[in-house]
C-alpha cells in the first residue's frame, strides 16, 4: 500500500493539497502581516505542521515526523521563548527609514514570485517515478535514509555534528554575561536604603479597590498618576495603564447622578453659581 | 493532480518569506521569514525526491533542517544580546557601524 501511495497521486491527495495548501499560504501571509511577534510565531507553527503533512504525503515519512519534532516542537518554541525574553509587546515600528521601501519590497517580492513560477512552468518536469522502489530497495524510508547518511553522505553528517557543537558553544558565549563589579553585600544595601531618598517602601500601585493591577499607576491626591508606584521593568517597557482619566470621569458621572436625583438642590446650586458668575462679571 | 503543484506551493511560500524579510522591521519576525524560506526549499527538495524516485533529495532536506536548527540557536542568541545592549529588537536601530 505504501509503495502505491508513494508512486501515484490520488484524488484524496489532490483534495488534501488544495485544502492544506490554502492553509499553508494563509499561515505564511499571516506570519508577515501580523503586528505582534507572538501571532507571527503561531501562524508560522501552523504552516510548518501543514508542511509536515505534505512531507508525509510525498512519501518522506522520516522527514515528516522530524519536521514536527524539530521545527514545531523545538525551533518554534525557542522563538516563543525569545519573544517572551525580548518583550511580547515590542511591536514593529511603523516609521519608515527609507521612503516607500515597503511598497518597493512588496513589488520586488511579487516580481520574484512571478519569475519563479514562470521558471517552474517552463521547466520540463515530466518524469514522475514515485518513491515506491527507492523506499522498498532498503526495506523502508528510514532504512533507506540511514543507508545513504552513513555511506554516501557520512562526511557531511560528521560535519553537521561539528556544526551543532559549534552552534551550542557560540550561543553560550553570546548570551553569557560576565559580572564586571562585585555584588553588593546586605550591609551596603541597607546603608544605601537609609541614605537614599525612599526610606519607607515605595507606594503601592492601583487605584482604590477597582483597578489594583500592578501595571496601573496609583493616583496622587490631585488625581495625577504617580510613576513611582509601578515596577521599574514595566516602566521601562512603557506598559503603564493610566486610569486617572477614567476615575475622574466616573467621579464626575457620580456627581451628576446625585445632582439629578436631588434635582431641586442642584437647581439651587446652579442658580447660586449663576449668581456668582454674574457678580464676577 | 500533477506533483509539480508542490513546487508551485514551495515557490509561493519562498516568495512570501522573501517579501517578509524585506518588509518587516522586527528582527525576530525577519528571522521567522528566513525559516519559512528554508521550509519552502525543503518542500521543493522532497517533491523533487519523489518525482525522480531517489532519496538524495530527502537527505539534503534533512541536512537543511540540521543547519537551520544550528542557525536558529546562534541567530536568536545574537538577537537576545542585541536586545540587551540596545533595548530594541528592531533592525533599524542596529546601526552602530554607520558613519
């Protein structure tokens, strides 16, 4: 059955190609069009899973499984880790450094795509042998690949081993940080605190009992938000939510409602206000 | 269905990835687009391997995956150290050597 599946394209495969191919292209487009890096990573992971299914459909059983394990399992998760390290909200800057660069790039991409498609269309790709015989010769897809890797391509295989070790060491060297100064002792830290500006703990974030999340700056008595109440990391990323406007608007609405309920008193106060303004004039 | 369709799909994905590398500013997304291009090439290799009926194409695709894994490790380490020193992952900001 495997041999048959690997030597002819059935109607089922055609249906699978058109459905999953659409998904793959949509995932790729979303990867380059999504504003946040996390969404891009997830769309790319979807595209890679679809590609794994295509590998399986093409008779590359080993590569299909490796694609899922290595690409969607390891590489995309590494991407997600780095996105988290670098900051989820680090959105793309929309400022163009070169004028019209985006449109030019899109035009270049379109032209390149047309060129590539035309090239494939012109090539004579009439041979279609299928993998049935190649897979069967060694007793299976994995056995066939193993035979090639450890005989014909054994030198390249050794080189990739050296490459992986080098990459690991390189990553460790690149991300390692040397401590350039001595760590402060507890005594020094306490002295610093007593002699510094803030002896008591820093004021807590949040507004009353309504918005007590850590990213909301506490309000000073005059209604302005105090930056000091928010964690330094959040401040650095610019992730402070300001609810002072909302709080003031709520207060105003509350006053208006109470005035409406006590209509007469409000009218009298309005009248007094008018009197006062007339006197001022 | 003609198996050449797989090649057309690979070309389309490669084009989308190349356009993404040119358009996007975030270094991580640029890197993801490079991965997309590598994957498109792998699909073409696998499709060719089936059309010609030998396993060499799959071997090359396998080596591409290994090299891509090594490349991702080093590339992401560079992005992380760049972010540490410049506090930005935008490729526009890395212009230290510009006159």
